[in-house]
C-alpha cells in the first residue's frame, strides 16, 4: 500500500485518537486554542478501538476529549466539502456541550466546549486566513456574550494547495505550532523525521511522522481506508471532468458568477446559483450534487 495520508479520518484518529499518542493530541489542541484554554492533560472520551470500528465505521472518527479542568474538545478532519457543514459543526458542539449535564445537575456545572474542524476545502470565503475562530458576540460592538462556545476552522487548502511546493517554501510559512501540524497534514511527503529543519524540528512532529510511517491497519481497516481514498480520488476526478465539461458547454461563467454570489451573499446561495445553471443545461442530479455539494432537498425546487 502507498504512503498513508493523515487527512483520511481513519488514519487521523489512529495517530491522534489513541491513548499511547495522547501527547500528540495535546500538542495539536494547544497549538490551536488560546493561552487560557491550554491543556496539560486530556481524557479521551471516544478513543479509537479496532473492535468498535468493525461495528460502526462512521461514528468513531471524530475525537472527543476532556481536559483536566473539565473543558471539552471535539476534533474532526473533513476531507470533502459537505452541504451545511457549518450546521454540522454547530450540532457537534451542541452535543458535546449538553452531554456534560447529567440528571439533577445545575447549569453552572457546564464547562466550555471547543470544536476544532480541520477541513480540506475552503469553507470561509471571506477570510484569507487558514485558521479562523468563532464566538458569539454582540452584532455592533463585537462584545463577547457567551464564552462557552468556540469553533475553530482550519482550512488546509489555504495553507498549502500546490503539489509542486518545495520544502523551502513550506518552511517559510511555518511560524508557530499550528503551522507545524498543518504542514504535517498537508505536506508530510516533504518531511523527513530524521532531518527536520528550522521550527519543524520538534519532537512531536518527529513522533507523528514515525507513527505515520509505521501505521498498521487490520484487514478491515485497510479495506475501509483504501475504499475511502479511492472514493475521494474518483470524486476529485469526476469534479475535474465536470468542470471541464462546464467550460466546454459554456456554463463556466455561470459557475464564476455563482462563486461571486457565494462570496457576497453566502456560500449556499452561490451553490444554488451554480446548480440552477446546471439544471438548465440538463445535467444529471447526481452530477450536480457532486459538483456543488448540495443535498437532494436543496435541488427539489430547481428540478
């Protein structure tokens, strides 16, 4: 099997979501959150278990953890753009927050919950930063209101999206701990654990690269990983073909206008505009769903 990529959820969890590698998860969390939310230790609430994987392959690939002070963390890596991912992220946060409260407990016992969403696609078109942090604030003054809610988006493609990138150019972008982990997730193929330059020369990164090199899968895990990787490649190839076809059939301008609408009014509106153009051209519904990421329910009124 070719070199494993940590961007696939199964590999990501086997690196960061097991007890023996808990120090790597702590390092990733601390590289992401603010100084006041730093952790010394965490307890994994859903550690990776190969036996559970056989039974439930889909629900175990996020990582839930609680710190020594009671703060809750949900870390997920998502490699493809799904419709309404922002709502999914908020739902995950709500579950993480509300699951703390047991019968007869008071609301005051609830601790802060932090969602960390590592995305292999651009989700925040209005920001050029690859790491964005969201809170609830007052609309005009930006005064914070509810400090227990915090959502992080880490958009990998904004950090590195050039297959021809060199180690030197990658190194120029590495300024802090989160940059180090993002470099690992995006361009581990450029990194040699025995010769890490500059800020990349960290013991945690060296350990992560070693784990990645020696990661073992059971037959079930290997099949699931390769099926997922194959599906992702098929999806990427299909989207490329659809985009080429769109250009040939004259809806490329419609797609660009849809992207512009998405930037001005919202991501969903832009996708609907692209879908509307594809419907007019007679594209199959499955192709429209694949290219735009919209659900069938979103397309019902367009067909």
